[in-house]
C-alpha cells in the first residue's frame, strides 16, 4: 500500500524521503525520484511531515518506539501521520509518544486496497490535530478521493475497523452464497449477474466474483490483514459491550483460511474455508 501512495505523492511534485524495514523495497521509489533514509529516525529528521503505512499494531509501535525509531527525531518542528490500520489504543499510545516529544500527530487510516492506492482513490479517515489535517489536504488529495476529519485521536482507527468489519462480513456471506449456489448446481456466473441487478449490487462482489469462480486469489488486500482487522473490531465490540455475532462467525472463517495457509492470498480466499477444494 505504501509504495503506490508514495508514487502518487511524487507524481504531484512532493519531495519524498522514504524508509522501509526492508530497504530493498525502496528501490523503485528511489528510481522515481525519492531519497532513501537509513532508519526511521533519519526519515523523520529529513522531513517536515512523516507518513507511516505499516502492517499491524506491533509494527506501528516498533517503528515509533524501537531503536532508531521515529521518536529519536521528533521535535516541535515535526509532524507524524500514521495511515496504518491499528486499534485506537495503539493510535493513542503513538499520539502520546509523538506529542510528548513536542511533535504533532494525526491518524489517517484508509479504506481501499491495492487498486485504489495505485489510482489515488483511497478514502482517508483522519482524526487528531485539525490544523495538521488541513496542512495535509494536498497530500491526501494526491492519494485519495475523499478525506474525512472525524474528531479526536482514536475516531479514525475505530471508523476503519467498523468499515473493514462490515466488508469482511459481507465477503464471508458472499462466499457462502457462491458456495451454496455451486453446491445446488447453479451457475456462479448467473448468481453474480442476479446480484448485480438487485439492491445489494456492489463493486466488491463484481470485482471478487471472478476470483472466487477461478479460485485464483492474487493479493489486493491480503487475507491475514482482513483477519487482523476482524479481530481488532471484535475486541472493540468487547470493549464497548457490543455483541457482534455476525462478525464473529465471519472471523471464524478467516481464521480457518489463515490456518490453512491462505494468509498471503487476497481476502476473497476465505472462500476456500467455505468450500474446500474437492
């Protein structure tokens, strides 16, 4: 996700210094005009605003608080925008670290997978420093089609988890429907067309339906990340004493698919936990 977002920033004329835990992943961005930093701290030191896009809460915390991490270079002239999908507790902890060192913080997780990231069509759900949000509007416009400021830190993280919980539950129901149609001797292609003409027509079914039919799942949004988001959403429900039985049932399917080795496939590979290969 981070690489195509960075490319869109470069295309709009932003000067970028980039860093990755795997330095080789910066090569394409360097060829496109970015400079490469040796550490996260060096990246922050070279930048007024640092944007992070990391895989999970553990990675987000390690990059900020770990050796040669973000906090090593944060001061009153620096701002940190975390676009990773994490829980509100993680986001709040990072905010406290950054602001405690004198910097400014904005969380800004995104809705959209690899395709929208490449196309600059992400939906950005920001929360935190309102002035920093305004300063980032041009950068957000380069990466996304709409940016929301949702309030205090934690609101963006919670909104992203709600969105991905709904998406994951929809995909689980869709895969069950595709499996049921197949088991009943119906054409999955016909089911896709019927769905496309009714009230529940949506781009996700149209996009993922062919992958389900072919059982080919190149990763646009890896299943391991969808399962992580389901788990974090369920934890938010527990925190709020909100029962989420549909999401919990869907998460069981993702957990089964993950255990079966589909974590690096697209999240539509949850179909394989719904209707195993015969």
